[in-house]
DNA sequence: CAAATATACTGAACAGTGTTTATTTTCCAA
DNA sequence: TTGGAAAATAAACACTGTTCAGTATATTTG
């Protein structure tokens, strides 16, 4: 007769080992994405580096999208760390300025991670029939509450926090993504070298304009 | 002795045929990208539809990136048509408003083309060691000159046309691309259905803010 | 401890991708 | 008609994500 297999201690250890394996997979994927670029991240390359067969990856992740979702989680964690360290001011509008510049800095320091977080489709495929994007939510929420505070204290022109939040985000993301995907330089004499300076200038001007 | 091969008429016909083949390739690629999505566009699928072998494509295009660059050219041509039809006002600021809304409309009517034009990396790889992005240039130039006119007539707050142009473009593109790549819905209760309305609202508010 | 079974892992294959090369077919000029 | 240039292709190469049958390892049971 088939009955209780494995005692509780072993089950716990197996779960721990499963989690550890997933960690190893995600860690090596993050390393590869940062050091060699997103395009070099393949199941086979990951398998090579952790010294397992490619098929083994599929015992820990349903597909590559799910794996990349966990890599994205990691990327958002490093962004959160940046924010926590750099967004310190007590004045809400100054905090908004710090946040915007921290966002731009992150995109420059970790362009491949930024790509995975905000541009690449793959990790979002892991969200089908899920209603929340847990990875992006904390960052969005942080900006949203900051925006709400700015509205409450009447330091910005926005009336609606959602529109204010999305507007600031879209403005920054628009610049970053056009630049990352090579659409800015090579149009009418805007070179790649001058882009960071122009972006900073534009963001400053935008913040000046939304200021109440 | 080896001497003048092919008379002039035949050479001309051959060149015409070469151009016609490229047309067929690009046309079918555009059709596929619109009807089946960018991901379904492969050299083999294109070859199937034009009834040639995959290797033949490489007699007319160095690689897929070069092919996609020509598809992008086509996409920009349809955007230009939209602009020409919809951006008609004599007042420069109203023309700016028309342009912004035409841009958003285009992204909704042709999301896959928008992707190829402004997000996907591949077509830009065709530009290595080229200093100008001929595809994007006319659209950028149009907005730039419009912006310059707005600045000259003091109907916008911008002082620098480059920053003004890039700012408006980045703002619109930021919204469109975040939405297209599924980053907007599924964050803190912003659903996919309400996004177009929010985007219109945000653009209107932005234009109000840049107005002098 | 040995046998039975549940779990972990992998080699090999499948179906795709972009691209190259050797070979064949088609076309044109002498 | 024949020699040679040009055009087209079949087949292969080196990748990709993914699946599955079969092997190896762990763990529980008799």
C-alpha cells in the first residue's frame, strides 16, 4: 500500500535544496546578463555555468520566461536599494527629484537590467492570468505615494496621482528607452555622448514645469 | 578575351528585377508583421510566402537586420502619411497637439510597426558605421522644426529646440512603450482598458504644461 | 541489509532560428 | 550551340527553447 513517503525533515531539506538550486540559476543568470548581455543568456549557457544539463533547469522553472521573471525580481531589488540609499530628502518634491535622478543613474549603471525590467517582453509572459506585477509594484507604489504627498501638499501641478505617477515615469522611461535602443543618437546631430547631459537637462526642466 | 558582358538594357532590367524582388520581400514582411506579429517574421517564413528558398533572401539582403531596416522605412512612410493627413492646423501649438495625438493613434493602430520603429533593436543594427538614421530623421526633423517655430513664436516654455523635441517625443514614447510592453497594466490597479484614456489625459496635461 | 519505490538527473531528439557554401539551374553573348 | 556569368537552391552549421525516455541516486519499506 502506498502511504506517507519521506519524513518531514527530509521534505524540508529537499525544499531548501530546490530553493538553493533556483538561487544558483538566478544568480548565474544575473551575472551573465550583466557581464555578457541579455542576448547571451540561454538555457544551455546557464546550464553550462552551473554544471548541470539544460533539461535540469526545467525541473526548477516551467520555462525561460518564469526564470527571467525571477531575474527581474533581483534587478528590482537592486533598484530598490539604490532608491533607499539615494532618496533621502524630507521635502517631497526634492525627494521626487532625487528619485528621478536615481532612476536615470540606474539605467546608466545597469542598462541590461533596465532592459529586462522595463523593455523586454519575456519576463512579463510569466504573468498570464496573474493580476499583479509584484516586481514592479513596490517601485510604482513608492512613486505613487510620493506623488500623492506632493499633491496633498500642493507642490506639484498634478491633480490625479495616477496620472502624475505615470507621467513622471513615462517621461524618464521615454528618454532612457529611446537612448538604450539607439533611437536618439543618429537623429539630426544628437550624438550618443551628449545624450546623458541632455537627459539630465530635460528632466530638470520637466520637474520645474510640474512644480506648483 | 573577357570583355563587356551584358548590354546596358539588360543590366537595367536586372537592376529593376533586383529592386522588384526586394519590394516583394519587404511587402510580404510588412504584411506578416502586421497580420501575424513581429515574432512570426523569419527568413524561412518570408521565403515560403514569396516562393523562394531561404538562401535566396541573402542574395538581396546581407542579413535580417538590413531587411528589417527596409521594413522600418515602410513603417515610417505610413506614419508620415498619417502626419500629413492629420497635422493640418496653421497655429503651431495646435499642430503640436495634432502631432501628439496622431502619434498615439498610430501606436494603437499599428502596435507591431511601432515596435519595429522605436523599440526593437534589430533594424538599428543595420546602421553601424552609418552616421544618420534616415528612417527616423524626417519625422524627427518635422517635430524639430515645429518646435523651433513654437519657440520662435513663444508659444512653448522650451528655450532649446532639441530638448523640447526630445522631451515631447520621450513623453509620448514613454507611455506608448510602457503600455506596449505590458508594464502599465498590472501595477497598482491600472487596467489595460483604461490606459488609452489615461494616456490621452496625460498628454493633454503635458501639453498644457509646456504651453507658454 | 536488500528490495521497492520515489525523486533527481541527463542524452538525445524535436522543431525552430539566422546564415553559409557547394552545387545546380537559368540566362545571355559570342 | 556552346562557354561563361548570374541566379537559385539543397544541405549543412551552429545556435535556440523544450520534451521525453531512460538512467542514476535517495529514501522508505519488508
